[in-house]
C-alpha cells in the first residue's frame, strides 16, 4: 500500500507526493524537479508535455548522462562548478550521482577543490542559496530568518562567520560555500533530508585586502567587525535559533581561532551546538588513535602526545583526547593534561611565553618552565619541535600546523628511537601543506609507524613489499554521524560523552584491528555505513545520559536511525493545489 505525503521531500519511489507546483515553476524547483524522469502521466497532469523531450529517463540513465558531462570538464574547479549547477537544478539527481561516485566526487564538492571555489566565489556566483545575515541589516534578522524557514522543520543549521578556513584564511562571504558543502555532506553521508538543512553565512565583513579591493565582491565590503558588537551579533543569531528552532543542531564552521572555542564553551550547555573544526577534527583523530592503540595493545593514558599546531584543530584534538583519557581510563583531569605537549609558531607552549603568546583556551596545556631549563632553545628562547621530541620521547605525534615538511627525517627518526611503533598523524591539508609525506614517515621508521593523514595519499610500501594503507583522517567519516545522532535523539546538547561514544564506534570499525597493514579508519567509500553506526552510538549515549528529547526508547535507536535515512530517489507526484511547493 502506498503512502500519501503532502509536504516531505521524496525519500522512496513508493511514496506519492501531493505537489502544488506546475509547468516552469516545477521544472525550476531543485527540490521537486525530475527533468526527463517525469512520467507521461505526470507530464500531462503538471503541464509539462511540451516542455520536455518525449523520452522518459530512469534515474540511472540521468546519472549516466550527467557523469559523461562531468567527465568532459577538465579541471577540478570546472567539475565543482558543474556539480553546483546540477544541485541548483535537481537535488535527487545531484545526490544520486555523488552516491554512485562517492570517493571520486567528494573531493570535488568538498576539500580540497572547495577551497578554490571559495576563493573565487564572487567571480563564480550564479544563484543564491541558503541565508546571508549581514551585520548592517541585523535589525531585520528575525524577519529574514522566518521568511526563509517558515513552515519548515529545520533539523540542521550550518553557519560560518567566514574568518578562518584552513590553509586560505579569511575569505569573506565566499565561505558560504563551505557551509553549503558541509550541509551536502550531511545529506550524502548521514542521510539528512536536504529540505531540513539550512546553510547560513554571518557576514561581519572581511580583512582580506584582495576581496575589499575587488569590485565584483558580493559580500559586505567593510573591515571585519570585532569586539562587543560582533559578540552581540552572533548572540542575536544564536538566540534566534533557540527561539524558533529549539531542537535543531547548530553547526559552527570556520570561525576564527579566538572565537571558535569561546563560542563553543558559551553555547554548548544552552543548545545542541557543534564545532567541526574543534570537535569533528578531535573526534576523528581520537577514533584513529583508538584504532592505533588497539593495534599496539595499549591505552590512551599510556601515550605521550606532541601536537604541532595549537590552533582550533590542535586544541580540539588535545581536548578531545584528554577528555577520552579521563572517561575511558579513569585518569584525573590534571594528570591527563600533563600527557600533552603543544607546539606552535612560538615553539613549545610554556609559561615564559606569557599571555601575549598564549591565548586563554590553551592554559590547561601550558608546560612549566622548570621542566625545560636544561633544553636548548633557539635565538629567541623558544623550544623547537625537534628538542621537544628529544626530551618527551612521544609515542604520538600529530600535525595540524599547515607547515609543510615540519616533520623532518631527523624528527621522525628521533621519535622512532623512543618507541617501537610511533603513531604519526600529519593532518594538515591540502596535501602540499602536510607535515610529512606518509611514504617518507613509513620509510624512516622501517615500516613501524602507524599513520593517518588529513588528505588522501596512496599506500606506502612496507619493507616486506606489502602495501600499507594510509588512513585518511577525514572529518566526514564522523561529523555527519555525530550530527545525525544528536538530531535523531533530539538531545538538548552535544556532550563529550556522545562524541567519545561516536569515536569509539568508528574506531571499532577499523580495518587495522583485523589486519595491521590496513588503514586505521574505514575506507571513505564506506563513510555512509560508518556514519550510520556513529549516529546510533551517539543517540544511544544521549539516552544513557538522559538528555534525549524523544518519547521512544533506546532499544528503538537503530530502527529509527535506519528509517530516518533520506535517499536520492524520485517519488510519484499527484497535482494538488493545497500540496507542497
């Protein structure tokens, strides 16, 4: 028996949808457009008979045609532009095509190609999507928000203030592209209904001189607002979400280093908020670490951690791993903090650097000067990475510095002298900014390193000639699942326990636990299945903590998660003036 649905997005070819749009309006709605897949009856009922060629295509045929067109574009940015155009025409076809070529096309719509699309946003701009909330127009913020969301059941809002995308910095309003891409990844890898997601840019100006001097720049041409005015603007937006969409997940993306952790701390107990740069990076790195210690048969609390790069990502990793040590190994917060050594552009984070070089969020990880009185410094009194590695003899070395080649042969070999199986994660991306090529790290440790990177790399050769699979520590393996778990349970907040539960579930899926020469994390082709498992673990943890907002039971989590999956397939349409539009 077929179900009749009036206002949902198609999730099954067995569903019938009452739709109020007709003719050209229907064909230009990406939510409802089927293109040449409209049946003969639908063409007659919706006034499309003369507007489309005669042949009715299947979704498979449409994907074949679209893929052929995509392949004719030579450069990644041309492919990105083509896919963006396709998304603006037909959501089902867009996501269906991506699902069929997941590993090939995700880097086109997401990192690394998206960085070039962001940098050129004003010159590639064709059509607006999402919501742009601009500082000088804040008096109409609530009205503008309600115009966009009225009558919609919004489950996900991805927002950015566009200050700090990794590797290319402040890109002004162009960073809307990353909010849009993140939303698309939620749909692609976690089955979030795209009609229930909203991408938002909080345009508070830009300090990018190139953009300010570009007469085609489409954002607010002003220096970036900071201080009290900025904080009030962000708070006005957050309180708007709490008022009108109290159960949605609010995802913060690419906020600057001085604001990212601050806003997370400020709002995480008021609403279900998530910062991918901090928590997503931390969670996927934690999962890879858990898999690595599964190989070495050790514990998180047994490790000594050196993190090179103390920005949002580095701090997020330190915090996430520290919290996991406390929860899983029963170590005190003070003792757990002592296991971390953070290094940034001023060298080791230690007391004598002073408040001008140590931001407040790093205070728990500051090392006392007396520990380092016998260690050589450079001509400015800083303790550099090699000296830290010599003294600490770390078992874990993580890079999120965007300083290509920082893990030199000397650094890696020195680390290997201090432990049998060094865990080395050069996570900076794009690939030319990676701290060490994993092939070199593998060679310099005689094949003993356990490796994960932030960008895809080919396998490295082991001394015995076998391939060692380099795990890609891609946030997209976990953040969509973390978000789905929160949305599914309607949790009042995203807790540390929920994130750690998700990381544990992802680590349990590690191929390396069965074959040490396999990757520490699942292959990206398996990302949808992995994220579903993560979501189930996160929702179950919400029940364990008693913060779920749903009336059904924990035992139903898996069934509810599977039922919630949106799939890119066409439904059957019937015309109804009172139907969806």
